[in-house]
C-alpha cells in the first residue's frame, strides 16, 4: 500500500487575466497566477505574498477564460507538480499547481475591451 497524497487548495486573487494556449489539436491549457497572502504579519504589520503559478486543462481551462479576470478572488484545488527542463544549458525547476477545478468566490464584472466599461 502506498502512502502518497498530493493535494493543494489555494485561495487568492488573480494577478492578470488567464492566458489560454492551444496545444496539439484538441488540448487547451490555461495558465494563471494566484497572489496568496501568508498567514502571519511582519513586524511592520504588513504581510508577505506568494505568487503561485496555476495551470488548468481542457474544459476547466475554457471556463477559466470565460469566468476569471484580473483581481478575481478564486479558490483553486488540485495537485502540486514539480518539473524540470534545460534552458540555456542549465537545469531549471518549476513548481506549479495543476488545478482540477476552481471556484469563483465573488462575481466581478468583466470589462468590455472596446470601450473599457463594465458589463452588467
């Protein structure tokens, strides 16, 4: 019996609109970054914030593009993935959350890109 468990739940705000990538013929990937405050206070009363990369695939990625925008408060859950790759002759490591799903915590109006007004 294996004792492996990889689950992560994050609550934060999007730092920018989700980016959508079309990979191969039918694969869709959404990449976003969640700003998550750490639970402790510094001596000056402020907090530190972690900027955590999150990716989603398929229908979840499509929904993220339709529902999420910069500043959206989001709960995302999935698993932690660490991958490595070579760039400029050096090994690079990237840790990210592969989200199975997300929950929009508050409905924010999407902006109309043509005239920069909110849609109701």
